[in-house]
C-alpha cells in the first residue's frame, strides 16, 4: 500500500468530507474518491459510509485511521532523524495554533527560525485547544500551542508540555463606568490597581466563548468563587471584538494580559488587576512519544525567549502576579 493513501484516508476522516480533503490535498475530488474506492476494494471492507450529502466513518475506518496516523507519525519521526544527518536539513513541522495567541508567537519567532532552517516547512493549523489535544493524540499535529493550566494538560496522559509564558487576566471596564476613575492608565508604565470582581455583579459582560479553556478553567470558576453569575451580553472567539465593545461603553470583560496589550482599544478602556489574581499558561504540547528534532528544539527555544519578554512586560503592570503556588 502506498504511504500516500494513509495520508489521504486520515485527511478525509479529519475533514469529514471528501471534497474538503481533496482541496487540502491539492487533488481532484473524483480522483480522491476513486483512490478511496480502490483501497476499500483491496481491503474488502468499507472505511466510510457515504452518499451525496453525508460521510460517516465506519468501525473499520476508525481502526484504519488510528493506525494510519501512528504510521504517519513514525514516518515523520524517521525522516526528521535522517534529515538531521544531512547538511541541508529539510522536513516539515505540523504546528497547531490557537486563535490570536498562537499566531502572535509564530510571527514573532518564525523569521529567526527560517533564517537558520530555510528548508524546514511549517504547516499551520488554527484550532481550539480541545481540537488540538485530539489532533496531537491521533498524530495529526507534531506540536500545539495552547492556553491552559498545567493540571488540565497533565490530565491527558499521552501529552507532555513546556511552558512558554504565564500571564494574568485583567478586568476591563468602560471609561464611563463609575469605577474607571480609580484605574491607572495602562500606558502609564505603572502597576495597575486591584479590584474585587464582586463589585461588578450588576454589570453586563462580553466574554470569550463558553466552551473555551479560558472560560471553563479560569473565568467561569472565578465568577462562581465571587458568588454570582454574570449577565453575558456577547460571546465570541475574537478577543479584539470584546475590547472594542468595552471601549464603546457597552459592557465589562475579562481578558488575558497579552490580549489587552495587543488590542487597538486598550487605551480606550480602564483596566484592573483582580483580587483573585487569575493566571494561566501558554504552553507547547506534544505527544510523549514524539521525538523532538534539533530544528524543532530551536523553534521551542525561540518561543521561550519570546515568553520571557512577555512576562517581563506583564510584570511592570502586574508585579508579583506569578505566585509560587500557581498551577
């Protein structure tokens, strides 16, 4: 069996559609469908049940895809080791990015990485954290960049992690809010003031979407600890949209420090540290059995240097925000 067929079937399963898989693989839909029919005929069993509108993986397909992903991962590991023996190091790294945080880190470190390893291709996939976990364990990704607590990452026994940086979450309120007069301007270079979230129980909030790790692990438990459920007027995956709503005086929010600093609307809002000092980590995540090549190690090291710079910037406005007992 051609190893290419393994990649074809895994991509079809990942996309849930032959047409979408063909688009990503740069092959025709009819050609990919014929290849799948030929493979199923040689195996003597269907991998997918399909009609004109739906495609459903079969039990045989699940077994095939699971093992195919492992074989493709083994192939990548093998080629990485062989490429390290060559002078003109080449290969591909499949990298998962979460919205905003991931692309910021990538664009910051890629120029230096590409200068040293011009023949290494990076294949980027932007996915939410839960989907990255799935893709990592099934071998679709080599490394993911995720935002989550260490305890949450450790719950996935197949995965290992390296922290890139830690950041606190800030409360943003409109400048027309009665509490805004107490805020230190974020552009002043001075530590922000600390407030109790409970003082804002009557205010509407715009927050990141409810199934995100930031909501489930940090923000929702924070409101619960403060003894109230907020009135949520808007949920989105775009942090910049949230800051824009706050700048227009429509609501309050809780955002990661890095998203506040990157926002075009940061100076049009009032920002506070929270009494509860909520923090989380941005981390690299990969399978425990994944072999990290020298070029990928360099990429990870660049990311950590980037993280140290971020932490130094956060420390100016949130001194002591990283507690010794923080998970």
